[in-house]
C-alpha cells in the first residue's frame, strides 16, 4: 500500500542535482568625499559668515556689558543717596590723592573707596578686601563687582607678569561731591573745592542745586584712573585736553550716577574723548570741536561756580 505522506522537500543546497554557482562578489561603491574645490568653497563661506557675524557679536557683547554696568551704577547711586540720608544729608567722604594715601597707609579706611589704580604691579590694584572696608562698603553690601565695569579688562605687561588678573575698580566720583580730606581746615570745609576754590564743594544733599543734573560717579578712562577723585578744570571754555577722562567702554559711551539717585549712559561724540587705552601711561589727545562739546556736556553736569 502506497504511503499517503508527502515527501519532505530537499533544500537546494542539499540537493545533489541542484547546480552550484560561485558567489558573485558585491561591488563596493567608492566612498563619497569633498573635492578640494568644494572644501575651499565651504571654507570661504565660513570665513564670510564669520566676518559678517563677529562685529555683530562684539556689539552685542558690548551692549550686554553696558546693561550690566548701568545696573551696577544704579546700585551705586542708590547706596550713595541712602548713605547721605542716614547721615543727616552729609555726603560720603571723597578723599583725593595724598589724603586717600594716608587712609590706606594708616588703615583708617574712612573714604568711599580705599584703593588706588594704576599700571604698576602694586598688589592693591587687585585687592578686593579693601573694597569691603570703610564707611561706604556696607551700603553696597560689600559687593566688589559694583566697582568694576565688566568691559574694563585692561592690564599692563608688568601686572600680567606679576600674576594680576584683574584691576578691581573702574569708577570714580565727582571731585566736587563730599569732603576732600580729613583736614577740617581745608577749603572743602568752607564749601570750596580744594583744587578749584571758585567752585562749590557740595557737602550735603540739600546744597546740591539740581540733583537730577549733577553727576556723582562716572567710569574713568583706564589710563588715568588712580584715586577715586574725578577732577577736571570746570571752566570748559578754556579746555584743550581732558584732565581725568571718562571711559567709553560701551560702544563709545559710559555709565554715570546722579545726585537724585538715578543712573544713565551717555554716548560721547569725539575720538578725542574715546581714545584707546595704552596700559603704559596717560597722554590724552588735544580736543577737537566735538571733543570740546563732550567736555562742555560733562562740565555742565559737574560743578557750580560761586556767584559774585
């Protein structure tokens, strides 16, 4: 009797009658790659884009620094105003030159700021501790960053060699605001500026004629900043160069605080105001016509002459 079971199929590779064929090797496609011309085109495009974007990025960075600096200046303005309110309207000490040097040497720290900047490798230019000492420190909550513009990253070669990475201060104070020294017999005590006795020295908030129009603090040019006393000849009609020059870190402008507690940024007109930082010394250029306008603008917000 024949079986009704179907025979299982035999795999082709097991069937002796199935023809065996040699395997056909796969043909590999050549790897894709840029040609030299394509690479040069890509590099050229990247270079063009970088040239277009870098100035915009630089301006954006300067703008960000300007916003941060203005915020710092505003906090300074509030602190200065609050100090006077807490001390029967008396303005904070604003010692100059030798008077400031004595405060530092004697460690009495009675000034609004107790250090001096410059291009030497003197450690005090990088000392943040002295910013936390003195009569004004608590009013800025010992925040040392308020004294420094983020765009002011200048250092001299000797400072870099000494391992100094940052000078701690960019801001100075109007020389006609506050006591100029600890000497009660100074001209300032009679309401006259020590360097310009024909002009008023404001000692109290209530004495300031137009608080909204008298600046208190200002960013100073890195080449000339030393003590915290920003001084110029207030008679702008005879000005030929800056004495102490303002900074221009933020696209040609700087931040300033005013006696009513507000802060603002002012853009300068002239290259004789916006001259480069050298980190080796101070040699301001002769003022051109726009430079004299810059000078006049600041002097109009700087000092007040005694009436005859």
